[in-house]
C-alpha cells in the first residue's frame, strides 16, 4: 500500500481510505468490523465516516456508522493505528432530527456536533474533522450552475465555522480540519483566513472525483497543488456504475442504485450510461477489471491524497484494495483520455 502526506502535516495516510457509509444500513455491524479487520491487514490506516451516516440517511439509523467504528475501536484497541476522519453536516431541511434541527455550522453547533461524534466513536480525539458541505448556497452534490441571486442571509460566515475548528484544535478534540463538497473560492477563503488570523490551514478537501466526474480538475486542482490541501476523492466508482454492474439495464439485488435510483440518478442518465459503456470497452480491450482500472487511474493524479473506497461485499473490498497495486500503461491512459475528451464529465 502506498502512503501520501496529508496536506502540510507529517501524517502519512494510505492511498486507499476505507469508506464506511453502508455500515448500519446495507451492512451489519459485524460486516463492518470484518471490513475494518481486512483493510488494516492490507495496510489501510485511514477511515472516513460522517455523523449523518449510514446512507441513505434517516432518523432511525442516524449516526449508527460512527457507533460501529467506536465498537470496533473498543474491541480491537487499534485506535492509535488509525487516522480517523469524520464530518459535521451542513444545512438541510430533511435533517430536522439531527441535534434538534441544529445544523447551520455556527460555532455552538459545531462544538455540539463534535461531542456526539467523540462519544459514538469512543475516542477522545478526531484526526481530521471535516465540514461536510458549506453553509452557503454553492455548487455541490451535482450542481454545475452558480446560484446567481441566491439568498445568502442565513449562511453562517466561514470565519465563524473556521473559528470553531480552531477552538477544537486548541482543546485537543481534533488534530486537523478539512473541507468537503467545497468550491475553489471557498477553499481559498479558508486559506486566506488562516493566513490572516494565524490559524491552522485546512489539510484536505473531500470532493467527488471519478472517470465520469472530473470537474475537480478545472479549478480546484490548481488550488490544492499550490496550497497542499489534499484531495480525498469520494465516489471513485461513480456510485458503483464504473464496475459495469448496471450496464444493459441490470439491477443487482441489494446494490445502491437498485435501492435508491433517484438518489444516484446523475450516474444513470444517457451520457453517463454511454461513458460507462465506453470505459467498459477500454477495460475489455486491455484485459482489465473495469472497477480496478477506474481506481488505478485516480492514483496517477499528483493532487490525489487518498481515494475513499467502500463496498457492501468482501469480494468487492478485496478487489478494490488490490486495484492500488495496479499500474496502468500509457496505452490504457490514452484510451481513457480519448473517452473523456469525447464525453467529458457526464455525471457531476
């Protein structure tokens, strides 16, 4: 397993990060523990979770994924072996069950949220505490058009949310903080405030990045290259579509898009289906497993710090981890770029 530096810190994180959002919904606690045991045995030292997990979020399972991880820490005594990242959610009307509806990213709400995560995770510190999405209207979760004319009056100032992170670092409850679903402007605003106030810099940004969603390259790649705010790529297989399992109208039992087709519809629109078929043909041409090819491509990017992989079945997890030992040839990379040029970013 390859390791890369987390931002400007001295922390080395595995190139593959274990994603956890299915634990408590599609996976049982025992299955989650099995996945953690295997991942650690394969050299993964980086886990990513969020207070809102599992997905799809609902009141009945709220924060259960953090509890699964906390129980594993208690059982295995391996907390010190893991770089642990979790997230505080941003605003959203459908999260009225979270902290009595408090989710605007004010200082009070962030300080309250971290206490819940620490308790559930059965730890006294979090390595990377991430802002799951901005308080202000912006382009995230598949949006491509700037919300011109949007009402920003209810948005919590970035400086206030940032100040809460600084306070948590000073208290020793978190070691570092990161961003998620953030824009180039938002990322640079955090950097500017860090320099202005002498505050710790964000160490990471967790945004979507996969063969069908490469918008990160347009503006954010330059930001992270210069500022060393490392990308933690989520949805590296496009909701599982880049495994090819949904091609030709297939609906595998228990699969994410089979269960929640509307939630992941951006991957199954006509351009997305066409791109998936083209990448499948590239993999076939070169004798590669499609999912492994898609994951191995991501490690070629210098702005990549870690790729967040998740699986509902152990054979999927084993194959995904093995992909990070795969080096793609120049011929494969050229064929991938040809598909991208002909059908760029079909599934933001």
